C-alpha cells in the first residue's frame, strides 16, 4: 500500500472539518488513520501463515448545541463517502442529548519532537525477512532443550500514520513504526506439561533479538518442570514486568485516570499530595519516552503528549486527563486521549507508564528477597477492582526463592490483596527496565504479599 502523504492526509482532515462547519456544526474534528501490518504466525511449532492487514479510515466528531455526534468511514478516496460520513455525525449529534459539561474541543498548540519512533528499515522489510526471524526464534527454542515445544508466536511489523484537524486550528501529522517477535512454549517430560511460558521483544526501531526470545521462552518452560505445591503464607514476591503490567492495568492505571476519579470509581480520589506508595516508587506517565511503544507527538485529539509525574517517592502528584475531563476541572489536558484508530471517540488512557528503575541487577534482587516467590505471569487480573484496588489472581508460572536463589517451580499458586498495599510494600526495584505495552518498568520486590497454595 502506498501511504497517503502527509500533505494530502492533513488536507483531507481539514476539508472534512470545513464541510462539517458548512453543514451547521458548531465544532468539528477529523482524525485520519492509516495502518499497514505484516504478520508471520507460528502455530504448533511451525511457521503457519503470513498475513498483511491494510486499514485506513477517517473518524469525524461534530458538536451541535453541546451534543456530540460521531461517525467514521474507511472509504477515503471518495469525497462523496466522506461527506456522507459528516452528515451522519451531524444527524447523530442532533439525536443526542446536550452535554452540560462540554467545554469545547482542544485549541491549537505546538507539538514536541519525539525520538526513536520511526525506522524506515521496518517499512522496507519483506515477508521473507520476517520468516527468517521467525525461523531463528524457533531454532533457538528447539536447540535449547528437547523437552520444549513451541505452541504459538510470530513476527510482525507495522507502519502507522495519523493526522488530525479541528475547528479550533489544531492540525497535526505523525507516523510511527513497530516490530515485534514473540514465542509461547510449554515444557513436557513424561506425563507432566508446564503452564505456557511466553517471551517477546517489541520495539519502534528494528532492534529485536529473535534468538534471545526463542532461547528465553524455552528456558522458562524447562525451569517450570517438576513444579511443587507450596503452603499458604504472606511472603516476599518479585513481580516481573509481565505480571506487573497485568496487575496494574486494571488497578493503579485505571485509578489515576481522571474519568474514573470524576465518576467516584477510583480509590485515589482526593488523595493528591498523600502517600500512596513506598518512597521507593516514582512513576511518570511519559508520552515522550524515547522509543516508547505509546510515544507520539500528539494524542488522539491533537493535544501535545507530555511527561506527567504521577507518584513521586510514594506521594501521589497528578492524575492523567484528556481534554474533556481536564476542562471539567478547569485544567489543561495531560495529552492522554487515546482512540482505537478512526473507529472511536477519544478516551483517557496511559501512554508509557514508567516506573523509575532501581540499581540492583535481577540476580541481586532475588538474592535480597531471601525467601519468597518470583512471578512471571498472572491470570484473572481483569477481575480486579479499580475502585478498591482489590485483586485475586492466579500466578503461573511462578518460582520459589530459597536462600536468595531460584529453587524450583511452584504449582497452583494464587495471590490476593490490594494493589495499594502492594505499592506501599515495595522494598526494592531492579535495573532491568523493559517495555511491555503501556508499562515501562523493572522487576519489583514487594514484601508481605498473601500467597495462597493448594
């Protein structure tokens, strides 16, 4: 697919806004999205298929007497289709109730520069290059140990661009690239089969290591063999980035979103300036993080992304806002409006949720834990409650730590508690920072976590 160039994409957004105003809208916003993704899939230890997904479209938001209407189309080359989409949005606004809290679309602002978010090498990769990377990953896993069986995974690259314009003079264009490789494995010995073990690399530049991913996914699977039951007790737990991301997404990250706070669904409401975590914990929402998976020049409604201090040495400093929630409190947006391409209106979402790392290596962190559990993945985190912070999750796979070393895999383990107790009990952080979706974090060591054995 030959991507629409920057000038034509921005021009399309601006013309759409102009047409909406001519048809009676008080305000209008057009968001143009283009995506080209190529995936090589691995199924049951074999490279199974190649898929190329081309997606482009335009979403139009119009405001009429404080009522919001929205419509979208994926037919961009037809001026008639775009105009019809605008008329649908206006019709939607006329059928909607006015929103007393509506205080206007964002106003024009200059956009920052960002680093390491686009790599032309990714755009120029061929499917054969991805097949080669997948083969390297599979070979590395299979050579690590004959008891390892790769289940699924793959290699994928994406080239995305987005443009926005609104009736308040906002105008922007940005593009980005992504590359990812992943592999899920199990270990088998006799009648025993381990839980699924997973490893991956995801970057904005072509800087992945499929051999390491394959080898590490296999190593985890082998080390998960011969798992033993453990007793129920409160103990030290080291959360890896995978486990931490799963736990935080449904608890802390939701709790710092302004819409949750304003709807009284956040346990952190009215706690700005209060201690909510260990003094070891400092967190930024950093929309400008170098090479961040959620780094862009502007957010889903054309507000410049920024770096926002959330927790400073345990003290809650800020929430994250989009334009709507910010104006309800007569504040400025923090650049945290997110949208699912052109298919939706914006909503509040974290960008790169960055736990500042510590200075210990992961081996030192395990050694300092003395006794406890190393948890790689969690199941059931989606049932956590952001309003209270309560969670009850299955930890699988997980490994028992004894005398400062990994001793053996644990079987049938659950963790229960409150995310805000977990944050208060963080005693150390490693220096092995990684990007996992929205999260940028190291391993963290938490004391006094309730571990339920079987």
